[in-house]
C-alpha cells in the first residue's frame, strides 16, 4: 500500500523560482521538466545573454507549455507585443524606464513584471505608480541594465510597503539558500536566478540549479507538510507539540514498512473480513438507468469502514509502546471499532461521546461497554461529535503519553493523511473489483457521505488524479441547508481552524463555531477534512447536501428493495443519487456502514409514516 | 513591553465575564491591587487548552455578547485610564476570521502590548505571520512547556520580544496541585538555559505557595482560573491578590 503519492501532488507550491537568460534547447527542456516555475528569455541586444534565434528555435519556445518570460529594456510597445506573440510569452518583464501607461497597455496582453534597480537611496513609493503590474522584480543597481550579477542589501526591502508581490533578483547563488529562507517580507513571492548558475553566459549549470531548488524546497516542504492546497497544517497548542511530533515520526516510519503492512493486511483480511464486496444493485441501476454498485463497507466486522483506520492506528500505537488508547465518537461506530481493536490487542480504551449521541446511538454505547471500554460523556456545547473531540483533545493534553485514535480525516497533521492512508484500502479494492465486473478501469462517478470525510477519502483515494472520475461528497443538510439546523459544512462553512487544522468550518461572523444539526450522528460535525475542503474548493469534487427526511427515505427504500439496512450516514449518500445525472454511467456508492444502530430512528419515522397512511 | 523587575504578577480574565462590561472595572481593581499586567482573554466557543472553569467563563462571555470589536472598545477605555500593560489572549480562529492584519492594526492603534495565541503553532507563525506581526510591531508571546525540546526553546527565545510563557505542567488550565519534585527539577532545567528573555509561568498557579515557587525561579506568574473562581465566589479582587502575593 504505497498510496501516499497521489495526495502529495495536491500540495501547493510556495516559492516561485525563475531562471533567466536561457538559450540552449536541451537546457530549457530539462528545466521545464524539473519544476522551475518560469523560464526567462532576454531580448536586449546589449546583453551577453540576448536570445539569438531562428525559425526553429522560435517554434521550439512557442511550443513550451510552461510560463515564459520575455525580458525587455526600454523597447517600443509594438516590438514587445510582436515578440511576445511570436514566442507566445506568458509574461513580459520590463527592465528600463518604462512608464506606468506602458505597463498598463501591455497588461492587457501579458502578465507584466516591472523590474526596479535597488540602491540605498531607492524610493519604494515609485512602485505604487505601477498598480497594473502583476509582479515586481527587485534587482541590483549597476552599470548594465538588465542584471549585473551582484546583490543589493536585502534589508532595504523592509521599506517596500506596497502590495504587489515581488521577485528577488541579482547575484543569487547557491550560498544564498539560508538568507532566502529567512526572507520574511509578506509580499516576497520568489526568486530570479541567472549568472551565478552559469558555465558561461547563457549556458546554465543544470545540476547546480537542481540541487539549489532541492535545498530551497527541503525545509519549506517540511513546514508545509500536511497541507492540501491552503488547508491542513497543525494548529496545535505547544502542549501537543511533542505527542504530535512523535506520532508523525512513527507514522512516517511505518508507512512503507513491509512488516507493518503485512500485519495490517493480515488483520484486514482475517479479522475484518476484507475485501468487502462490490455489489451490483440491479434495482438501483434500473431505477436510475445506470450501472450502480454498492461498496459494502457495512459488511466489515463491527459494521462500518471505521475499523480499517482503527486497526492501522492501534497497530501503530502498539509499535510506539502505547498502552492507553482514547477516541472520540459520534455515531459510535468509531468508538466501537476502537474498543474492539483494543480488546483484541489488550489495550486500555476510553471513548468520549456527546450525551446527545449516547442517547440516539444507544446500541453502540452498550457495545463499547461490553467490549471493556470506558465511555466518557461530553456535556459541553451541542453535546455531539465536535464536543466529544474537544474533550478527547483536552484529555490528550492532560495525558500526553496516551495514543489518540482520531476517527476521521480531521485533526492536526498527520491525522488527515494517516487516516486517509489506512482507509485507502477501500478504493484499492474497488479498482480490481470493478475491472473484474465491468472490464472498466474506472467508474464514472463515486458517491460517499462526508462527516469528517474518512470513508469518502478511502473511496476517492486512488481516483484523485483520474480527472474523468467524478467525485461527490454528500453532506447532511439536516432540516435544510438554510434552516439553521444543518451540518452542510462545504455549503455553509468558511475558512477557519477547527480541531487543529485549517479547513472549512461552520462559524459565525465572529469566528465562533456553530453547533450543527443532523439526524445522523456521524455527519453531525461543523467541519470537514482539509483534503475535502481542498477537493471541493478546487472543483475536483462536488458537494451535495441531503436533508434528514431525504436520507431516511433513501435508507428505508434500500431496506425494502435490496434487503440492506444502511447506516443513516450512508443513507445520505444513497439519497444523493436522485440529485446527480446518472444516465448510462457507472457509479459506485460507498455504503459506509450498516443501520442496526439507527433502528430506533428509522422505526420511529416508519411508524409515523404508516400511521399517516392509516 | 518590558518586564524589568522580579516577582511580576499577571492576572488573566475572560473579557465579557461575569458581565459584558466587567473588564474595565476589574482591570482598575487589579491595578489598584498592585498587579503588573493584565491578560484579557478573547472568549472562544471551543477552547481546547482550557479546563472547565475557563470554558464556562467563555461560554458566559459569549452569551453576554462579547466579540473582538466589543473587546477593542473596552481596551480603548482601559488604556485611557491606566498605564497597565495589556496582553490579549485568544485562540486563533476568531482572530483569523476577524482578519489577522486588521486585528494587528487595531492592536497597534490601541497600544496593546502583546498577544498570546496558544494554537498558532511556531512554524506556522514563522512561515505565515511573523512578517505581519513585525510590520505592526506587536510581540507574540510563545508558550513553551518543560517538555519543549531545547532547540525549539532557543528558536522561541530568538523570536520573543516581550516574554516567554512557560506552561507549568502538561495539563489544560485549572489544575491545582502544588508542584511536584519532578516539576521543580524541570523548571530548574529551563532556568539553567539562561534565556535572554523574561519567563512568566502560568497554568496551575493558584495560591501563595505556587506563586512563590515560580517567582523564586523565574520572572513572575500568571494567574487565571483561580481569579475567575474568586469572582464567581464573590471574593474581592483586593483580598484575592493579597492572598496570592502574600
Ligand atoms: C457508517 C458511517 N458512515 C460515515 C460516517 C462519517 O464519517 P466519515 O465522514 O469520516 O466517513 C460515520 C461516522 O461515524 C459512520 O459511522
């Protein structure tokens, strides 16, 4: 299960690197392929790096798919325009005394970088005259316009108060890594390198550039590890720094460890009963005129997907020599799965659960107790999943040697990544099962309910980079998205921090977290995992909201037409089928759990409905 | 803000508790009682690092209608009448939602002396916010614990402009035992680092004994839960402070 790769490619790039003064085709190709953000070509006769080109080179540059910058010094507008079009440049960089009007005119056709030569008397207010520039470039003042290979005092940049991002340029070499990393100006966007990485003018030292890039990115990717786009991170009080760090190190160690993987696989097969079937539902397929499969996570031991994750995390806890396990739970499925694996492995187990959830998911409370776990009622706030999570985190702060098994792809890094990693077995199986049944590699559509997002993360995981597979996150709309009684986070949420990570959060204008509502305890959460926040924000996944009533109906329908009683959470995913264009599509619905725990809720609604008919 | 004397005593109170407009009056009482600086807590719905007492005061404060804007009005009022340094303490989400820059700008305008944001982790601060804090010249006060690795403490030392907040034990706020031998030894290890920045100790300081212990080693103590409890129990500020300082 080396499944982490697809997630890593979703990371943001954070420092822009431009290499300027290029000419050699082989060098250009290599740089374009190695992740350099911008390639720069100089169009200035007086420069030793002026681009000499013929028809063939023109075509070569035109066909490059990356960001291409043309550098000009006091040229006529028409010349810049023609050159830009000829090479299909994305950016023009102006190094002379070009006027604000010129920049504005060119900005209609290209992104414009306005360069300034910095010296101790430079007045940064000049930059304010160029509001239509996309980027500024700060270079050293010297005799030659367009780059002198020497550095200016970067401290001078403290006086730049504008709000256009800038690139740093002028004599940057391999010894500047540290200084660059220490640059903390809020509008510092990246760097521009040239002469310090040359064998001779225009001939670049490619290996050196690559090493330099790696050096630069090394510590950056460390601080930015655990992000999906802008979401994720570890917003934790210092009290949790050591425990989280210890967990991250341990997780990194087992991620690719063969012995660990084999233990995990073995337990999933012989104890949990995996692989779970991919069941072709004739009735649903007929109803929607599509090919619909149910991924039967309800058939796992303990009745939901949650156990995939608890096996993984508790195996890890064992590796780390932990003896006390804590967990939060909403629907009680994660609590039961944690208590189960703790019983199996002989570990102490404490589960935090909101008192509202203890009432509506009684059978699971009884199961946990029977399994030997201590169930601690969470009485604060809305007395549901959010509050259970708060209590678990507080307990962890007070008992830092405990192992906290989070039940979804939420919480501080490394939890979202780790839970997704363990749940990814769902889509790993879907791949070969689907091929066996349909000879197709990929479904057209995957539908999963999202509380925190763990079953969805597992079902999407191996398809994240297959853009042809449409991904649907189904959220709980409660009594209706705008009813004030809802848990539709991606519809109602704004960017914020919840339980240690930056994500979408249902909150007031004052940044206070709103107490959500859903009939389904597992979806009754005001946040969503950072991965899903990113997938939805970036358009990779769509989100659909399903009301309590729609979910109940879909759950009862499946019970009667297929003889499968789904968990209320999973019933939300089923109800979403009515809201997606499915005709002739191959669809997988992740049936995350079974509905035994929800019988009381279902039966109450069923009796009501039948009484109405009478 | 400069802490250049010994035995500094700071009090934490939740803004908006017990009444929406209590803070200015309480601060005045605290100043008269000889407190050295104030930490005003911005209430949050989900205060993860806090025990039941501060959770409860936060809930009451929010129900009373406390918001960041209201708090700023109260800070302005306090600053008009008092020279006491004011540090604001709050979880990151309300500040993030308010807008970090807008928040810092307001702090600067009102003369706020420092900020404590327990869940703004050091790496994130350094990577995303340090420059902004420096632009507005608002010191962020970092928390360390006795378990924080030394190289991390050194980083904190370099970035600290006011003081370092040493959390006395691995616990949420409101623990109230006396310090164990192990804890005292851990304090002494921190003391031996000879940090160039003053150290204030908080979490679990609730009586004269705990106050004395930390003042003997460090630059002062921060008291929160015990004070909020005394408000609920209708103990006068003067009597409470006298009891602690001794
Ligand atoms: C059966 C079932 N499905 C879904 C969920 C929602 O969690 P997640 O979004 O992490 O899959 C739960 C949570 O309790 C659950 O029990």
